[in-house]
C-alpha cells in the first residue's frame, strides 16, 4: 500500500476527485493548506500598504492505494491537476505499513 | 470592572456638577423667575415622518455601517474589539447626550456673550423636553425627534475617531475618551455652528457637518494616532484586512444612511431635502470613480477597498455642501474629494509616518475641510437663499468665513483632544501592553474570538 499525497491548486480539486473515482478509488482526505514552492507568493496592496504574502492557499489530497494502482493514480492526478502554469503543485508517494477499517476491524488492502 | 465603573462615574459626575453650577448663569435666573413662554408652532406631520426616518438612517450609519466598515479592515484578532468600539460609543454617547450633551449643543444660553461659545444647561436630563416641546431650531417637528436626530450625529462623530486608534487602545480608556470628547469637543463645536454660536453668527455654511462632524473627528483621529504611536510591527508585519466584504457592506450602509444625514439636515421634508439627496448621490459616485482612476493609474489595479473609500470621501466632502450646491457643484466636489483623499490617505500618510490606521484623518478630516472650502466656492443662492458662494454669487468673503470654520474647528479640536488624551493617560493609561497588542484585543480585552 502507498500513500499518495498531492498538493494541488484549489480549483482543480473536483477534476482530480473525478479522475481518481474513475480509477475505482473509494475515498480520500482533503485539507486546505498554505505553502509555497517555486511560484513563491504574491503582493497585496491596501490603501498603499504593500504586503508580501508568502504562503498561497492550496489543497492537499491524501489517498491510500494498493501498490499496483499507484502509477495509474499518480498519472490521473497529474493529468487532472495540470494547467502548465507555475504553481500546479507536487505529488509525494510514501509507503504505508498498515490500514485498519475501524467499523469492521478489516486490515490492509481489504480495508481500503 | 469596578475600577472602570469608578472612572466612568467620576468623569460624568464631575463634569455634570462643574458645568451646571459654575458656568450657567441661566440656571440661577431660571430659579428667580420664569421666562415668557414662546407660542408653540404647529407640528408638521410630513416633516416629522421624514425626520423619524432620517434618525433611524443616521443610526444605521454607525451600527452596523461604521462598525462593519472598520471591522473588515482590521486583522482577525481585533475584529470584535473594533466593531465593539462603535457599539460601545453608541451606548455611552446616547446616555451622555441625554444627560447634558444636547443641552450644551442645541439650547440657547441666556447670556449673549456665552451663547457664542456654549449652550445652556437648562436641558440637564432633558427635563424641559415635555411631550409637546419644540426647539426653535427645528420648528415643525417635536423636540423629542430633533434631540434624537442630533443624538445620532453625536454618536457617529466620536465613533469615527476609532479608525485612527484601531488595534491598540484600551477599551476602558476608549469609553472614557468617547464620553469626555463628546462633552468637551463635539457639543461645543456643534453649538458654535448649529446652535447659534460664533461660527453660525459669522455665516459659516455647514449643512450637515463637514467641519462639525468630519473635520472634527478626523482631527481628533490624527491627534490620537500621534499620541498613541504606531501599531506594533507597522511596516514589518502583514496587517492585511480580515474581510473586506464587511467593509464593502459597511460602506454601502454608510452611503444609504447618509441620505438621512444630509437630506435629513433640512429638518423638513421640502425642496432642500430633495436636492440634498440628489447631490449626495452624485458626489459620492463621482468620488468613488475618481479614487478608482487614481489608484488604477498609480498602483495599476482598481482595488475594491479604494472604490468604497472613495465613496466615503465623497460622502464626507458633500456633507457641508449638500444643502447649498447644485448637481454640477456636487460633481466637481465629488471628483476633487476622490483625488485629494486618495493622496492624503495613501501617500501623505506614508510620507509623514503617522499611523492613522484606518484613515479617519485622511478621509474624514481632509474630505471635511475640502468640502467646507468648496461649499464656499459652489454655494448657490438659487439652491438655498441662506448660502451665497464665491463662484456663482460672487461672494468671495464666504471663503474667508469657511476658512474660519475650518481653522477654528481644527485648532480647538486638536488642543482639546490632546489634553483629554493626556489626562486619561495619566489616570488610567491609553494603550494596551505590547503582549496584548500582539496576541490580539479580542481575546485579551473581551475574552472572545472570531473563528
């Protein structure tokens, strides 16, 4: 099992969710986050007072998938979240040791 | 809390006792023999209906209008404290206006030499305001309506000052300051211009409060900003507004409420009220566009905060002129207000470095003074026989009178505000500790937060 963690532009969330659903994935966790990469921040001006805003709003998606599906899931996210503009985000894949479905006690891939 | 109550009570009581027994020869005379009763003029129901409406509209300007306008511009940690200042000011001023403020501003002092400076103290606790009382200044409506209408002006004027002292003043000191400023600054100046005092006798034209309300509040704001000092972290920390939608809603409520402010200042439902409403609308829109164009050219983007700030600047500048100018005059005053207030709030403030946090000085004092002077320029006797201006009627002398009005208000207000602040500072302190300021006023002063 792998944890696929994707940081994407907020308005791309629906397309990414749809793409992952089409792969047969049955759940995900979404968080509103702030951060920066090469896009850096932007400048806001209020009555002449300028503020550099370093952390931009992004969406973090976390989804745990069977190892066999990882590549397809990553490809689906890339295809759905890409605009070609700076600030599209990043995807991290990390190994998962164990999964438990709390309601039934099922474990690992049968719990996904 | 006990300490605060003690201060409040002591301030109010001391003022009342001092003013009633030391300054008013009328009171002694009244005890000796009753003055001849003036015949009561008939109440006009149309006028009364409009003034009841206007009173509600002007109260709407402060709560929630001004509260939201300012509340949206501060940081999240100070939102409640900021809207609370407008609400708290509304309450303390209502009570003090009932006790003595109205009497000082809008009643006639029997001594002619004192009448120039201050009204009488006969209306202490509004005792003579019977059910059918009428103030000679507003002959066709019940005095109860006139007193409440003027109360809403007395409320918004000190509340405007909160824009300059935002994010850093103790709530207790703020409340005491509001009360003291009302009695010692607003009420006398309102008397000078509207209550038959020296500026009114000179012929100063201030229809709805360009100097009495806006220059006055903005000047006090500048003094507050200078005495309190800048907010901690100014220029280094991000002080971006919490939610500008609140400010847009607030500015919109100010705009709507302002029809009560300007058209209501006719104190009748007549042709002057109608024209005041029309010129108010025109000047406001023109000023908003002018501010927007300036910002678009200089900062490259037309901000929504700029658009609504321009509208408020236009409302302020047309206030003194609203009963005296024609639509063309209003358009020119509006454009001038948008351009001048933009530079005052955005560039002059930066150049001098004072921290007028939400631009009470840059918008209200500058806009109020500009409007007062431009009233002298554009007043037309074809609109109002009481106002002969320079450009249309060839009465250049009016400019000098308007200047006296501006200068007199500015100097008296600046000096008195400074003294009041220093006295409060000595007794109870003005500013919160740095730790409180950094963590936020809401949680520390009020025990509440906005999530």
